[in-house]
C-alpha cells in the first residue's frame, strides 16, 4: 500500500480518474491520505458495531423460548462476531493494527452504531432487532458491496448474505408474536414502538448536516446518501409491518402516490446526538462489558503470543 501525507496532484488526478471509470482500489494501490483515513474511520466503526452488537442479543440466548430459538440466536450472534473479524482484517490492509483499532473503541475514541445503546427489554426486542435493525443494515451494506475499496466490498458480499438470514429470523419472530395471544401482540408492538426511530437514525445524520457524506460520495466509498438509504428502508419496511398487522409510531406517516414514497415525520436528532456522545440508555453498560471482556481475555492473547513465539523458534531451529 502506498500512501502520502502530502498528496501528489498528478497521482490524485489519476486516482480520481480511476474512480470515475468505476475501478476498484486495492491495498497496494496509491490512495490519498484522506481516503485512507475515511475508510479506517468508517470500516472500524462498522467492525466495532458488529462486536458491540453481539451484547444486547447475547443476553437472550439462555432465555429464548425454545431450543430452536436458542440455536438460531446463537448462530446469529456468532455470525456478528465473524462480521467484525472480516472487517477488522479489511481495515488492517489500510496500514492500521487491529490492536490499535480495539484500543480506540475501548477508550471511546472510535464510535459504533448508536442503535446498540438501547436495551432489549423483552424477547420481542430480539425479533424487532432482526427485522428492523438488520433490515436497515442490509439496505446500507448492499450499497457498500459496491464501494470503491476492494477488501471492504468483498467482505460485504458474504456479510449481506448472512444479514438476510438475520432479518428473516427476526421477521419470523415478529410474525409469530403478531399472530399470537393479545399479550404477545402487545409485546411485539411495544418493541416496534421503541426501536422504530432508532432504526431510522442508523443511517446517520440528514444529508444537509452529515460531515462526511460529500467526501465519501465523491470517492465512491458510499454510492447513495443517508437520506436516500433511509427512504428506501422505510419504503421496504412499512408494507412488511402492514402484512403482519403492526404499526410504526409515526402519526405523520403518509404514502405519496406521486413519488411512490412513504413520507415520515421528523427524526429527533437531539436524541441521536446524545446517544453517539455517550449518553444513551446503555452506552456505559456496553462499554463496561467490552472492557471487561477484553481484560478477561488477556490470558488468551498472551498464550497465543507465547505459542507463536515457540513456533517461530522451532522454525528457526529447523532452518539452522
């Protein structure tokens, strides 16, 4: 990989011409330093989100209502851990060590998705997370499968396939509960009411206030704006809610036949800013859990390093 702190204008012009031609940028290619930094920020945030995202669902593995539900949820949480590892590996191709990435998360320097700072109060929350949260992730990640940076795009292809399984799992839970007893139906509707607006916030700030979108679009890291992706998610999700008799908590929701869009009400961006600033319902709980897991796993890292050193010493002996 070749990077520069003071970008050569000729190389920069060549780089942008490659993007205009729809070419993919690979780790060994020259790239502007800001492109590299934007990718590190975006990819590390994505990887951190996958890892932190295991926490709200992991608490429900032992409390799932049947063996089948336990097995499926366990598989889903395992997938999320794998997604984080894929993306960490991809981020390392940009010249940053995974240990540094994890340190940035644990110290609060790096962000993760605001959605994972909300509590999972009932089993219905697990279904709604799969349906809404993973559904929003699919909309965003399908776009990222066409991103200009090769390792990130390739990771998204497999991740999107697995996220589709996650969404189907969640929607099935919601469907069963929506057709169940009045108490079950009330439980899943309550979960939709609590997760709807945070799910819309997942796509990030509106286009007029997003600090990074213009640059990411210019470099084709992103292919569509936050607002366009959010609208697509709403258009896909409202018919799904109607199909199982659930509603979203938005009195301003209207279908516009002319644009064929579901128009929705104003998002509470003050809440979004509070959550990403560390003041959400579960921010401190999530970070405490991650720090504890990191500390508790120190012996594993030390053992792995000792084993690697022993193997390297044996290899040197055989070579001598």
